[in-house]
C-alpha cells in the first residue's frame, strides 16, 4: 500500500501535522479558514511566512483528515472549558460585577 505524501506537511514525533520548516500546525490554518472565513489569499496575508503552496497543502491535508483534526479541535475546546471553569471568573470580571457593570 502506498502512502499519500503532502509536500509541505510533516508529522513530527508527536504525530501533529505541521507545515514543514515552520512551527505552524495545520489545524491553525484550518481554524483561520473556519473561524474567520478567510480565503487562502487572506490566510497568506495574515501569515506571510507561509507560501500559497503551504497553505493549500494544509487545506488539502485537512480535507483528507477532517474527522481526525475536528476531533483535535473539539478536545482543545473541552480542555479550555474545563480550565476556565476551574479558574473561575477573572479579577477584571469580578471587579466589573462588583461595580454593577456586568
């Protein structure tokens, strides 16, 4: 069985897909597209250190591994919710509530 290779994507020892030669995770590019609706050109504008080929490769990798990357995003969101709940409201929120501003 042959393995599909993505020219600009590398899986490190942690099995996290990253853009080769950078510390940029594929999921970061995907979240820019999903959260902000950015086109590949806008992603390039926001991340000028990435080439258009790298951006398209990240989006292609996501298209082929969507379920796995969506699960990674969901896990991160759940961990963030747990941390927020554990920490409680920030000092700023507490002060604003005390002054009746929230």
